[in-house]
């Protein structure tokens, strides 16, 4: 998601795409081999002030032993299984096993859950930045390796296919469609067997878009359905100008909810703003009981609610019901990641001799940082000398030339003027 084609080479994007394909393929194999689903350990919320002893552990299942945990996890704990034959067995015979206090502490932090591959892929892979990176690599489809083109086709198929994520509208934007048009109009590609996967992928993505833009005039359809399809087609034609995420793609597939019944609309208008029905409150309680101990609890609760409400609205409703959800830890403001620091250093080396250093660097970051933030980060990394702004003290220029030369010229002119004044006085 953080790939930047302005400062990072194309080979880096190719490596990231191939690595993403291998990771997804590994997860799919693990999920297919496990009978009850691929089990993973997820972090749970740590509740402070838990009492120790029998009273504090009431209602809590005992922590599993090392052997039981090894049987449950299979290959996930090879070290614990190996120790049961040798050194671990001697230790268990010679010394009594402790009361399991560390296992209870671990049980409070981790929990076994079934890995939902479909939800995880939809949350991580379906993003406008990833679609832009895929399109960036498709620009050079004729010079790509066969393995890279195969990875691109596989990733696009997993996102857009109806039997996978069924989110083809994320590829329905003008820039990506122009790249698909270049593939479909290349006559040499039809003669190359290695390009058949690209041609097949581009064909059914464009065909699915045309079916939405030009729906079939079926005489058996009623007027309301025909009108809904026409409105959805007109709206989608405008939406081609903008990139789309996971939620936008689902809205497009639902035809922008133009087919809502009038009774439902009237009921929603009478309903108080932000007030949930009894069925929705029950669904919210069930979603809270299922996900309230996870790190991304609000995102999962909003997804279970059908994404009809924002995370802020759901959090307010949970507060009214006396249910709390942990908040994500906010990142420190102004803190750059190691990759962003590398990009900042390279941009500084590129624009350090220009007149507008901070502005050019901010443009390299797609204006996600202001000029003041860029200046502070450059001083923090020791690339630029300067002091913070104080009252009556002017901050030196980033370029190190313009303001200093101007000040030196001014001081020189003041010096000449004082010499002339002293000369006149002596005369």
C-alpha cells in the first residue's frame, strides 16, 4: 500500500506483488488442509485488576497444558512437542508441574480463533493503492516476466471473481480501464501464448462493466426495475472517474440501493437519527460478543452489521447499551516509518539545491505532509541546521543560500554606510 512509483523502482513493486501472491497462496493451502478451518492465535483485551486465586478464576476455563496445546496446534508448536520425548519428560518426572499461573496469564492475552481468509483478504488486498500498483505493473505487461504476469492475473482474479471476493468494481476506474484497453488492442498479444491469461482477465472485467453500463432491455422487467438499472448505470458512468475501495464496490454491486421500497424509506425517515431497531440492537449485541476482545473490534462489528453504520455511530450505540470496545492505539503524530525516512532522505538529496526544498519534498509525498512537517523531520534527522521559531528570531532557510546571502549583503551594505558616516564626521 505504501509503494510510491515516483521514488521507488518498478522492480520493488514487482517483488512486492510476487511476495503478496505467495503469501495468499500459502494461506489458501493452510485453510484448505485444516478440517475445521485454519486456527490462529489472536490477541485479546487484557482486563486490569483481575483477582488471582480461585475467586478470580471463577467462570474461566483452565489453561491447557503444553501437551494438549501441542496436539491442538499441530505443527504450530514443534518445540513443545519435541521436548515431550526427551528433556521435557525427565523434568516432568523429576519435578512436580507448577500451578499453571503463566499459562493462565497467556490465556488472558491470546485466544484460538478460526482464520477467516475471505474477510482478511477483503480487508488487506482490496485497496485503491494496491489497485494502482497493479495498474502500474500492467503498463509494462509486454516486458514483464511470465511469472509476474501470472501473479497479477491471479491477484486480480481473487479480487474480482464471483466465487472469490466478488469485488470487480474496484477495477472499474478510468486509468485501469485504459491499461486493459491497451492489452485488448495489442494484436501481438493474441499470438503470444503467455499473454492468454491477461487477455482472458481483461475481457471478462470489461465485459462485466459493459453489462452494468448497458443493461439488457428485457421486456419482462417492470418499469421500476428498468428505471433502477438506468439510474445505476448513469451513476456508475460518473464513478468511473474515481478509484473505489471495498465499500464502494459493494455499493456499486447493490446498484446504489436505488431499489429500496418506499415503505422502508418512509420507516427510515420516521426513525430517529442514529436509533437502531430492536433487531439491529440484537445483531449489534451478538457482534459485540463475538469481536469485542479483538484488536480491530469496531471494524469487524461494522462489517457484521452490513456496513450500514459508521464506526462512530456503532460506538455511540454500544456506549448507550453499557458495552465498551477498546480503541486502537493512535500513532504518534509526526512520526515517520523507516521506509518513509528512506524516501525523505532520497528526496532531500534530490531537491536540496532547489529554491523550494520543503515544497518539492511534500509533492514527492503526494502532499500528505505539510511544509512545516517536512522541515521539522529534516531537522530531526540532522539533514538541515536550524532552530525552532521564537518571537523576534527568524528561522534560517532550508536552502541555506537565499536568506543568508540576502542577510550578508544587508550587513555589508550597513557596514559601508557606517564607514561613510564616520568618514563624513571626521571630515
